[in-house]
C-alpha cells in the first residue's frame, strides 16, 4: 500500500537514537516499494540529518534516493492553491508548506496513508481529511 512520508519519520529511520526509529524501520522494511517521498520533504530531511548526525547520514539518505528506496513525488503546480487553502484553514496549527503539501498530495494521488512522527499537526488533519496515520506512536506500541 502506498504511503506518503513526512520529514520526522524519514529522519527517525536514519537516527537510531530517535524514539521513532524502531517504528520507522519496521514500517520502511514492510512498505519498501510503496514509500512516496514528497520532494518538499527532501530539504528538511537533508538539513536535519546534516545538522544532527553529520554528512555520513546525509550521504546514506542520498543513497536511498539514488537506489529508489523511495519514489519521489513532486507537487504539481495546480496543487499550490490547495496547499495555501489547507495552510489557511488550519492557521492555528501553523502547518507550513511541507505539511500542507502532504495533505494536498494525499488528496490528488488518492493516498490517504501518511507516515509521520508529527502527531500534533497530523492528528487534526487526519480527522479532517480521513487520513490514516502510521506507524503507531512508540508510547502506544505493544
């Protein structure tokens, strides 16, 4: 099943000390071939990996891009208006472009499954847009 990836869950996959790492690794292993990486997420992951883990982690991420561990998806120009609408509708959450674009992509691609560690933003979005959030948060697992 196709799954859209948010920044935090991709970062957690590479950072073994992140509390979401195990859940991210299990999800990525199970869903390989169906992981959709919005292009807007790439710079955020790149920055976080470089700043927190260093250049070796960034290069590992790049290898995943090259080896097509993820299918990168771009935001079509005709979805930018929708991104702005989502951001405005949920102004109290201060979503920003990346989170709003994930919702817009979920709508346009017909992919309601979103892998995220950002439950503060995505739980209200999941209720409003019938999104399925994965994986189970670590404190709720097992």
